[in-house]
């Protein structure tokens, strides 16, 4: 299950391990299309990768840190440091490819 990230818990939740953040908004069509894919991958990789979501309408500090100008934006972190970022709808195969590339899972 995907973790809910906020500006308040972001640093604590992402400082260690492999973390993926889906920055989205409830009104975003591509975000809605990607949600079930993201949730499926979060369940599949539970225990290896922490996958979570951050609502950009409710949390504006964290997206600013990563220069987010479009959504969905997916950010990949390893031990709190960004290792990659993609913008726009991503297929399941594309996201799995990024998980393998960045984290070897």
C-alpha cells in the first residue's frame, strides 16, 4: 500500500532506503489513470521500495524542492537523495523499468 507523504513527514519518511514519490492532484486526469498502476507496484514491491503519494494541492513545499512544474511527477530517492525523476503518465512497464534501473528490484 502506498504511503501518504506530506510536507510535514517528508524528510522523516524518505531519509533512508529506496523511496518513490508520486506527486499528484485529485483533479489531474493522467494522475487518476496512473493511480491503479502505482498502487499495484507499491503492493508488489512492499518491503523493498517505499512508494508513496504526495498531493501537490495540499503540500507545496516538497514539490518546490524538486522543481515540479507538471503532474504527475514521479521522484526516485535513495537514502534521501534524488536519483531520478519522470513527468507525465507512465505505463506499468515504464515504472517497473525505472524501479529496476534505480533500485535493482
